[in-house]
């Protein structure tokens, strides 16, 4: 998932360089959403791993 966030971020940067503001904004929003989903899943995974290790 982090890979897709980075891909959309690169697409947003390239679109911004070429002057496609709408596409750049859309790709940046998608990248931001994917990054936050990745972050939430990562934290949940860490917490569940700590609880399983404690048993």
C-alpha cells in the first residue's frame, strides 16, 4: 500500500511540473489517503504484535 502511495505522489509531482494542476491535486489526495490508511494499519499491526508477544 505504501508503494501505491509513493506512485501516486510521483505522479502528482510529475503532473505539477507539467502544469496539470487538477490531476496533480487528485493524485496528491489519493497518495495522502493511501498513506494514512497505511499508517493506521501499521500502528494496528504493531499493537497486535505487542499483545501477542506478551502472552
